[in-house]
C-alpha cells in the first residue's frame, strides 16, 4: 500500500488509473498537445595535413689508422610521416669547406679527412641529393617511424694530421 497526503491510502491499481485519467484529461484540454520531436543532421569534417619529421643519430667511426684497412661505420635515420605520405630523404655534402657529395670531408682545423656515405654496406652507391650519380632514400609514411641505415666509409691510406675530425651532414625530408 502507498501512503498518500492527508492520511489517504491508495492502491497501486488506483494510481495507474489516476495517471491514465490525467493523460486523457490533457488530451481533452484545448491547446494541450502531445510532444513532437524534430531532428536534423550535420556533418563533421577535418582535414589531415601530410607531415613528416626526422630523427638522426651520430655516425661515429672510431679510431682511424691510415695503414690499416678502410674504416666503416653506420648510423640510422628515422622518418615519421602521416600514413600514405610519400617522402624522399636527401643528404648534403656536409659542412666542411671543399666537400662534395661525391667526396665528403671531415675537418680538424685546416686538415681534412676523406669519407663518404653509402646506401648499403657494399659502399657502391653514394648517398646524396640525387645529383652526381648519388642516390636518395624514398618511402611512404605509415604513421610510425621508418628507420633507414646509412653506411659510412673512410678510405685507407690517408696520412693526415692526427687528432679529432668532424663534419655535419644535413638530412632533408621532402614530402
């Protein structure tokens, strides 16, 4: 049993009848209407721009001995591009004066040490900007980092001033 205001008791069945009666009464009141729903739709849009970024690591050859065999080294570069974005990686001649893509140079003051970058450990195809018979690295973005290995080689027989040599290569991604 449900307890009503002023001490009246009402049975569940009576409440249902009262609710149904109230709804019927609303339908007979002038101006009273049932609720009507009107819907509309709208589009949601966005444009995803193709974009790429690069991450590099140093190429550290270690200690070079002119009378020993050529000194090889490698490093990696990671390109991260939006999915399906085609890209090309190119590499300049370096920052040492007199360097070219076909003959890169590391410097120690005015002394230079010859080296180059290659597309594979076979050291046959020079890695560059596509000029002077050099090659670039191409790919298509996946949304995840795609890593490429860059191979370096210092030729044997360079009797240059002892000390530390360095160069800075600029890698460019075009997309």
